[in-house]
């Protein structure tokens, strides 16, 4: 017998770019009294909504309309937030399945699906997730807390992939870059930010390699200035943390950029 008391406490994010399918998933889940914390159609919006709501589970289409596909989004959601993701896809070719497995989803449902397919996979994923999080070796990444708090922080925060491309940025970063979040996604951070060494009065030629990756090794980088859109300069402090998957492989970087006040300079 399906336990409605459990489903009533379960929040689910739906990531699907076909509105008809998204509405069908929503209807199936509401019939079992799951809570829907949002419906989005792109991987970039999925990352942002997960940071906002920390749902219990994510239903993720693989081929999405945005710049970040479902597999890439899932890789970062599982690594940073430790939230189970269930893939929904009409593709079941070997190449897709291999890529999907690398993102460590909780399950994979082939379209077309039934309501029973959804319920059974969700409940199994939730059961396994509860067991995992009760284990002695389980711990949340510090980056999970940082990413959630970043949405209301007055510092700029970015999640970058291993090539220095922007996958996520908080509202303050949007303000600082004077660029909408969705326009900046998948663009190199060096396209928007040029850093200067204030001690030697020289420019860093590669924003990602010379400043952000170096701060992973050397710690907090001070004596840095950033050129703003209006050609003014602001003194900043850069702090970076590596994002790692369950195999401890580095898949990206979380960057905090603090703008110094006049009293701090």
C-alpha cells in the first residue's frame, strides 16, 4: 500500500522542457500528494532552483532546451547538494546511458512511462537516499551550504566547470557583471572579469588559471583588483573551493568574490 504520509512530506522539482509532459508528471505526482516545489525547462534553472529549495528529489529530462543538459546539471546537483535525481528520457542508446551513469542518478526511466513507473522509482530512490544519509561515512559538502546561502549574500558567487565556464551565479554576481544570469551561463568567466595584481600593477592574462585555480592551491587571494563594466576598479578578495564527485574527482570550482569596502582597502 502506498504511504501517503511519506509522500506528503516529499518535495520534488520537475525539470522537463516539454510542457505537456511536465504537466503530466505534475498531475501524476499531485495525485499521490507529493509536493511540487517547481517546474523548470533548463539545466541552468534546475541548478538555481535546487539551491533555492533543496528538494528531496529531482525528476530530470536529459535533453533540455537550455544551455546545460540534464546530465551535466545532474552531475553538479549530486556532487554539491547530494540530492537524488531520476532521469526521464526517450533515449536509451549506449552512449547516452554511459554519460547518464557518470552523473550518478538514482534511477533512469524510459519514456513513455506510467504513473506507477514514477511512484515506484521515487519511493525506491527516497528509501536508498535515507539509508545513505544515515550511514556513518555520509556528510554534506560545505559547498551545499555556501550555494544556498549565496542567494542572499552581498558577495559574488560562481560555480564554474573545469574550463572556467559559468554554470551558476548568485544575484549579487549578476548585479556586479551587469549581465543576466541566463546570458552568462556556459560563457568563460574571463569574458566578464579582468583581474589586476595591485602590487605589481599588472594584468592577469588568464582569469581562470591565474587567479581562480591558483587560489585553490594558495588559498585566499588578496591584492587583486577587478575592472568593472564602467571601467572603474574595485579591490576584491578571491576564495575558491573545489567541487568533487563521489569518486573525489574535481568537476568544478565554487568561487566567492568579496568586494572590499573603503575601510578594508
